[in-house]
C-alpha cells in the first residue's frame, strides 16, 4: 500500500488510594496541572488522583445503580466521603485548569482557619497576592446562617488579626445549597453584616476552642468596614455544570452508553488505526473483482463495492466508539476485551468456513454477528446493529480474522 501503517494502542491506569493528605498543591503550567503534597520534611511529593468511585463501571453502564437519575437529586444523596471525593475532583480538574488561576491548595482539616480550598490568582512573589476561597461543606440539610455564621466569623477574625488577607471572593460550596433566608442575606450584604454583628457571640465560640473572641471596639469597626459582598453561595447546579467539564463527570453521574452520541463520520483519508482491516477489505474486493486493488479509486466505478467499503468504515468507527469509552471513562477495558472474545468465539464457524469465497465469508460473518447471543454481557443492551457489524472489522483489524486465509 506504499507505506506501513501502525496502530498505536494507549493504555490507561486508574490510581487508587485514600484521602490521607492535609494539603494539595495544583500548579498550572501552561495547559497542564500538577498535583502534590508536602511530606514531613516540607518537600513537595506526588499525590494520587481522587480515589475511584465504588462500582464505577456499573455507574457508567447503568447496571444495578438506578441510573440515570436527576443530577441534583444524586448530588443531594452524597455521603461525606462522596462529597469530599466530588469536591476534590472539581477543585483539581476544574479550578486547577481555569485560565486565571495560578495554583489551587486544599487546606481542609485541623488548623485550616476556615479555609478549605484556596485558589491563588498570582504567583507567591506577587504582593499582595490575590486569592479566592471555596468553603466546601457537607451538611444534612441546606446551609443556613446558623452554621455558615461560624465560617464567616473565622474569616472576619483571622483577617482582622492579620493571619491572612481578605480574598477577592468567598464561596460556600455545599451539596444541597443554602436556605432561602441565608440566600437573602447573601443577596443583601449590609443585612448579612448586621446579622453577624448582632449575633457575634453565637458564632465566636466556634472560631477557636482555646480562646474567647469577644466583639471589642476595634473588631466591631473592622466588621463594619468589611465588604460582605465577597460572600456567595455556589449553587449546586453551577457546581454540577463546572464538574461536567472534568474527566470524572461521567463516572459520577452516569450511563454514557445509554445516552451515547452517534459516532463521527469516518475521515476522508484512511487513518493509521484502520490499516489492517482496510488491507483485508482491499484483498476481499480484489478477489471478487479478479483484479488488483490497492485503494478506493481502483474500484470506484463499482457501486456495490464502494458501498461495501464505506459501510465497513462506518460500522468500524461505531464499534470503535465503544472502545474509546473504555479507554477514556471506564476503570479498565476488561468489559470490552471480553466483548471481543464473545464475537471471536461466537463467529468462528462463519469466518473460518473453507468452502466460501472471501466476500461471502465477510457477509455471512456480519449477518451472524447481528443475531449472536451475548447472554448476560453487560454491554449487550447498549449495542446497535452498526456496533455488531463493526465488531467483525475490529476482529479483522486485530488480525483475529482473515477473510482470505484458508488453513
């Protein structure tokens, strides 16, 4: 064919682990994000990605997981561990890749002084260094001032004594959203300020267990001058939409095969990944026409063979879409590998029949694929007729099938 085409197969791994960390650094270098944490010597070390969701493949397939359901409803059911995993995914793969953000730090834990996720807008050598705060909390009910007030009090107190600067914005991030009364206060910063001043003693005890934070004249004047418009609530639907831009979203919210988009049209030029099965198609057509065939132009006057060629490419790409989902979204390709095995062994008598011409072998194998019983295979309900036909060409592309070989 004038050149050798080599198919490159990418392998993917899924790191596993628990959240055994105190701080995450995510530095954005051009378009890349880097994760790390400090060890006991203060050295930045590698940090595993968010741990995989339990039953990730079942969630993607909608098998035994009750999927798909409304995303807001699913978010509202998250356990504490689920929400921690979810916010880590969002912080690392959405905030960390936002153009204007230089670095993201996860500070949640003892001694965080009311700071869960910090998004730095400037490098460390920039003074004053601009930042945003995302306070990620999972509560049993919608967040109200009775609980948010403690977090606001921490911000007011620690900026008052100079432990850290005032952020450009402060976002409450919860899985259920906020109460209507609290949202009313967030929408009217002056009312929120008045509420904090009048109820300070209710929240001051939550700032520190070792000291009492009385509302003295200096602190009162500081709060009166403080810009309460920085306090905002990130609505759950907004959080979901931002998480949708991460690589984790399909695993969390479900069933890409159920709502699978149609495969793209095959490229006008045969790709390297198609090399082997295309070579076999040329050999089949060459055998049928009794002339040498090395490219489409060699049989472009035969409507039948042009149709066979185009249909084969279309179905190959349909089946290839399944493999791309395995590569990009599933914890492993085991399900798809087992599907290939089902077709290889289920069609063996069709593609090895010695008495048939190559083109009859191909056609009979494709027809047998349409009725092949896949038993309880998890992918069976998600396959269409193009996928089944395309699997035959996938087998040829893997050199499992050779339409012209007679042993």
